[in-house]
C-alpha cells in the first residue's frame, strides 16, 4: 500500500516569513505521529542564514525519542550534513541533488556532478538514505529536463547505497502523463514522489505516480511550501487532499477532523493561506457527510 510522508516542517516552512520554535515543531511531529501519519520530514541541514526556518533542525532531532526519529527524515546535501545530523540522533536522510546543474548551483552551491561524487561518502555516514532528484521535470533556469537525464542519475553507480529514489516535481509544472512515464522507468528501488501544486495538478500527479508504481508520496499541511531557490515554485501537494483521496486504513473522519484542526492552527500562526481543497470541504455545512468536520469541531470546542 502506498504511504504518505508529511513534509510540512521542511519543504512546507522554507518560504514562510515566520519561524517555529523547537517546542512547536516537536509538538507537530508528535501530533502527526499520534494521528497515524507514517512518515515525516522534520527539517533540513541547509545553511540557517539562507533558510532561517531550518535553523533549529538539530535541536528538533535531539528532542525526539529514538522511536520517533525512526519515522522521521532529514534533508541533507553533503556528507558533512549527514555527519552532523547523525550526531544529533537522526537515522533517516534524504540526500538531495538536482537533475539541472543550474538549480543545483543555486540550491546547493555546487554542480550536480560534484553532488554525485560526494554521495558515496554520505552513504557511508548514514543509516538509511534516499537519493532525492530535484527538478526532475523542469528547471526554473534551463526549462524542461529530459527523462534521460533523470534516469542517468538514478542509475549512477555512486547512488547504489540509497534504498529509495525521490522524484521531485520541484516547480509543479509536470502533468500526469509525464509523471507516469518517468516513474514507470525508475526501477529497482522504492520510489517516492514529491509533487508541488503550482499548476493545480499536485494530487493528480501524485495519483499518477502511485498508479505507475510509487511507494510513497509527499504532502504538506494545507499545501504549504515551496523552494526558495526555484523561482516560480509554490506549495506542495496537500497532505489532507492526498489522505482524503487515498483513505489509508488508519484514517477516520474523526482523525481527519483533528488533522484539519492542526492545519488551521498552524497556518493561522504562520499567516499563510490554506490551499487544501479537502480542508475547505471539511469546513463546509454538508453535515450529513462524515468527512465534513466543521460541525463536529464546533461542537467539541463548545463543550471544552
């Protein structure tokens, strides 16, 4: 069964103007795990002067319990990143590079080849590691990215220690046919699809990825997020929209209502819009539909 990873605390927070405290981030992790979300991306080792919202990632890792860390992922781009995060207690790492050299230079400060050359050293220092290929469909500087380029990276012998491959539609410009084609050709390892909703196809592309063989898809609460080094990139596919569509066994209308509450509170705190259509539906007056949570939430709050 395809699972969902929530990336709110990494990709979701990258473009926000407000920072969350370590306590708040740890609380969100524990709320998501308690509700049943199987996997969470909790932060990034990006330079805090460039991505201030990630400055307390190491503190978040240190505060979590080992069983919680086992379900959490940290974004890294160098062997040194892996070393520092592992020292804090992290065990799962997403090693990211871009199919496009120009985006890799903007995002990581080196060529894609340099990132590939360093990956074996990162693998040696890691517990479990994923190969994350950003700009797998289009680049904000170079335009369309050929499938052959992505497959060349996926099949590079220097990446063989990575158990998973994450295919990223960084700009949200892909369409389902493109996603189906690429995902179906990336074989041999567990596949994660990371989609953005810039052009309104985040959920459709995620479902296309699943149909083509993806084992996991990424989402962020309320569709929050985007890449600060990719002009034109906006929010992720919404975690709530993906969950509503996929209906994993652990998800009930009551749990979904709690998730909606969590999202409402977080986005109000950040001053960010909620882009999730499922959350909008949950706040509708269609009270005969069990997934419409607004009335239950209001009743619960009235009796607190």
